[in-house]
C-alpha cells in the first residue's frame, strides 16, 4: 500500500496515480544476455533491474523481471555493411522498449500498422550491446584514438589521428586473403622479422629480376663473386 493513499490531497492523489501509470511504462534498462540466436540476430535478456511486489501485509519484495525473448540485436550497420560482435550469454546490453508494437515491422521489414495496441511494453525491446558495470570494463582504453579491440588487449586496431597512422596489434598473427594486395609507400617499407617465407615468386618490377630464377653476369670459376643479376633473364 502506498502511504500517500491516506492523504486527503487532490494534487497528491494525481501524483500517486501518475506514478502508478509510469511504473508500467518501460523506456530503457540494462539487461544480461541469457541466450543467443545469431542466425536470427536475436537474444533472450534478463532485465538487470528487479521489480517490486507489495504483499497483502504491506511488505515490499523485489523479484526478477521475466526474461524478454526474441530481442533484436542492434549491430551498427548501413549501406550493405554490418559491424558484428560475437555476443554470448552473460554479456550486458541496453534494452530499448519501443513506444508501439513492433511485430508488423518485425515480420515484414516495411511500414506497417501496429498488430497490437500495447505501448512501451516489455515485448517490444531492442538490445544494444556494450554497457558495462563497474569492475567489468576493458583495461587501458585509449583516451585519444578510436580502437577496435579485444577486452584483454591482445588484438587492437587503432586509428592514430594525431600521427596519421593505423596501429595493429595481433599477438598470434595477421592473415590477408585477396586476389591482389597492393602496398604503396611514398618513402620505404620497413620490416623486422626473423624469417620471410613466400610460397610464390618475387619479382623486382623496376629491374625485371626474379628472386627465384634470375641469372647473373660476369660469372667466374672459383671463389670470385658474380656480377649483378641480369634483367629479364632466367636460369
């Protein structure tokens, strides 16, 4: 029982009524993922704020809200491209509750009339992945440059706007798969490695010399050194 119900005050009575209505109007709240369906791009989410229930004796108890099923995941996307994350149970999300029933749009992907008259309902939620409680935030977040990174910092893609560079950290390796890879450096390409392995051929475009099959001029027997590689020739 709300103690304000005992007041003989019209203004307070209106406030009590409005508070009761607002208690059933859902806007946003944090939640915790309990199940993931990446094929449908949806999650089941346990709201992380408990609801209150008043017992007949006036004692208020806090109980878990019902798990919200089939919540569309809001990955950043547009123009035929999507930035995705491997969402897993236990991840935190922000639930957004639509002001009207989303079922018509959800089924057709088009402008559609609401299939139900419900408003600000738990059934009409979207999930944005990312909010973190204290104690569960990634360490060493860069305060100046945008990054795409793993929480443990072992994989980092950083855009260094001040120095005009892209910095990549990958503890175990980088794999490039493409028909053609073009690298253009206005000054030089610097590499520090213990071993460089190439399965195909390496050719100097400027001199027309193949690393694996080039011939040399001024060849002499014995311990003498040969001359320079001959352009456009093979063994």
